[in-house]
C-alpha cells in the first residue's frame, strides 16, 4: 500500500503523506515515494504538500529508527543520504511547494517544512528539532533549516530540542502564516501562485536558489521581458485585463 496519495487538481499537484496511523512519520518507503514524486512534477504549476489525519509529519518512524540500531556506519551513511536526497528533491522542485501543516511537525517533519516555499500552519501545530533528545543531531536536515531560520535560532532549538508552538514558528520564520481557517488560507495562497506567469514562477524559484548578479541578472530580466509570457503579461497589465494563464487557473 502506498504511503503517499498523489492527485492532480488542474494545475495543482496534491502530494499527501498517507500514514495517519503513524502520524505520517518517515520510513524508507515514504522517503523513496516522496523522492520519486517530487523528481518529476510534470507541467504542474504548484504542489501542495500535506499530511493525512491529525499531524503533518512526526519525524522518523519508530520502527525505522529501531532498525537503524543494527546498521553499520556505512549503512547509516547511505540511510541518511536517502533522506537528504528526498529533502533536496523537494527543496529544488521547479515549481512552488506549499506546505499545509497541522498537529505534529517534529524532527524531520520540521525539516520537511523548511523545504517548502510557503508554509501555512494551523494554530495547534507543534514543532521541534528534537534529535538531541534521542542522543543524535539534526545533521541531515540542517542544510535546509539554516537558510530558513538562521544560525542564531538554530543555536537554541537544535541544542534544547524543545517543542514550540505555531506562533513561535511564525516568529522565527519557519512558517509564513498561522491560520485558524487552514484550508481557506491554503486556497488563497494557491490562487495567488496560479495568478502568476508559469514560466516566471519557475524562473523566480531558480533566481532565489542561484542568486545571479550584475550582467547575469540583467540578462535574465531581459529574457523574461521579451518572452511570449512576459509580453502577454505586460500587455494584459496595460490593457487592464487578466493574463491568459490566469484564465486557465
């Protein structure tokens, strides 16, 4: 049985962790399926990443952690690399990834939130970088956490492993919004994303990741302005009408 549910809703791709009885905790199967799902999102214009049931993702599955006790050092390296590749694949997804976060987002679950472009949390969401409580460290997720919350905040939450609420997550930049009407907020964010030019959105994601400067940035701006999509967007603005891609959203 698949640990994921993948549904296409017109330009939106919905990817849902479907292990509610395990609070959507990671195991080898889920890691593999998530990596595969995000490796090719086709012509989707946005991805909604969510978790079934009461929690978004409670981190590593207990049985998966138990099996790691008997792994050799080399096997542990490979195990960690599989998790890293999954996070990297989500982080570098060519289209915007929206995270719908409710309940627990612990350990790797908080790391998963850091790989989304827009994260919206329910008021009851609970977060933690709790690895030190188990005598380990959040090394694999750290390359994605540091750019999100910064080293100053990581110093506290990596070292204490303490749990914190949605308002704290908002304050430190882990999530972008806390919404009592979670689905309403998600719908609003997705609508905003789909109102933007599809190619421009993909280019903006590359811009954030690559951070070009000087002549390279100027060439990128000129390329988009002279592209069919850029021309359509500018004409739609001047004509005071909706752009063609917005009509199909």
